[in-house]
């Protein structure tokens, strides 16, 4: 019995907490982080296949699905992790403290990643100039904030109320972006990177502490609100999966919800364009719907029907997802920092490797993709050794 009835429990159904991890969720997380590593590490940014690029502004590509998928997965994981602990009698207050600690660590790791390298060695040893314009927001920072807010709502707010807050977040963000005028642009202007209310608030509050000191940040302050909505859609899906019902019913319900969200997102796009950098409400709903359908299919094939033989590589990536994301970012920057001689000029080690090993193997786009694939395989080898030794680095 529950020592403290968890807020996850609607009155209309009972729950069942699985004794082991939901394999489909690990696979989904692993496939998502593989996609993230792949698109973040091309051989050259000058030659990339279109599906591996972000949309120029409005619209979407497969690459634009990766980050919302990860936030959605965070929401699903919150349901299973916290419900299991509450069933074991862990007080909500202790779980919230753990969520706060984890969020602070994630936010700090994001800052460390942006600050790296922390010092310069040439022409002299000194604090690196990038520290003065350190980007405050970012991928890990957004994950931290979304995780903390979603955890708080799941632990202390009944589903009907936080589902109402989810709708309010998405509609409220649309209203703010549509109705509040931006100096020099007016209200409801979002067809350029610096014209929206989200960009204006980033300039006003963050100043030069944005992505590449641009006039906006794709993981900015105001756009974090609908990103929290994406995470809550994951919580919604997790609650559907934790029902004491047959797997087929769970999958059917999630797939119907997913398709419904996709349709709503496409219709909303007519009025508030799908846009990752602004994380528009239509984008949050549309990508959340696709994520629901993906999770439903994976749950059906893996957890219901037991088709697991192909899943190990993704599980291995999924178990240490944050670790590989952080270390991959550090190593990638190191390869750019290290300079080597290439004939009469000095180039980054990354460029040297790509030019002398991969360049010329097929088209420039194929060579660039091949480099990224080798990067993914190399990290898999490291993660596999960690997996065999049961090394899991948890934040």
C-alpha cells in the first residue's frame, strides 16, 4: 500500500509499477541521443544532408525532432521513477530535493560545457575570453529547468490540474508572442530571429550571454515555457503507460493521443508557425505527438511483444545519455582547439582528420556523414565497456 498516495493516481484507474526498467524507454532515449551526437558532429558544417540540418527558421526537419523527443522522454521517466519510489514509501519532499539537486547539477554541467576551454595557453596563460560572454542557457540547462518544473507538478499537483496548466502554458505563450509589442517590430512578428518577444527578452535579460552572442537564444528564457509543456506531454504519456491495463489498450490510447496532437500541431502551424528556435506552441504539440507515436510503437514491439534482440546498442547509449552528450561536447571542442601542421598551414586536428581520412570518400555530404557515424561508433565502444563493467554515471 502507499504510505503517501501519489498525485499521479487519477480516480478512474489503478496503476502497476513494473519491477524492471521499461526497455522501450531506454531504447527511445538511446536512439535520441545517438541522433543528437550524429547531427552535432559532422565532418564539416559546409556539407550536410538536408535531413541532418535544422530548419532554416519556420518548419521542421528530422533533426528538429531530437531535442523535444529527449524532453518528452524525461517526462515519461519522471512518472516511472517517482511512482516506484512513492510505492516504496519515499516521501515526496525527499524526491523533490533530489530533483532540485539533479537540476542544479545539470544546469552547472551546461555552464561548464559552454565555458570550456576555461583558460588560454597562447599567447599566455589566462582566463578564456569566452567566460566574459558565457552562454547562460543551453540544452542541459533547458533539460534541468523542464525536469524540475515537471517533477514539482507531478509530485504535488493532480493530473487534471497540471494538464490544465499545460494547456495554459501553450496558449499563454502563443498569446504573449502574439499580443505584446516588441520595440521596433510590433506584436506578433516572428518571421526573423530577432523580431519576436522571446528574442527581445533574451536580449534584455541575457544580453551577450546568448548562443554565439546572437540577438536571441534557441534555448532562451521565454521559450522554456512551451518546452516545459513538451516535458508534461511526456508525463501524460507515462501516466497512460502505468495503468493496470493490457498493453494493446495502452498503446492504442497513446497512439490516438499522438495522432491527435500531430493534427492539432499542423492546424496551429497556420496561425503560429512550427519553429524549433522559438519552441512555438505548435512545435511543442506537433513534436510531442510524434514522440507519443514513437513511444507507442516501441512499447508495442519491445515490451508487449518482446522483440528485443536489436535493442542493446540503443540501451547502452540510453543508460549513460547525459554522460556521452557532455563528454562528446568536450572532446569535440578539444579536437578543434588542438592545432597541427598541414603542409604550410596550421589547422585544427578535427579538420586534419576529416581532410586526410574522410574527405574524398564519396560526395562531401557522404564524407561528412561518415565522419559523424565513426564518431557515434567510437563513443559506442566506450559506452559498451562501461556497460560491461556496470558503470552508470548518474546525475
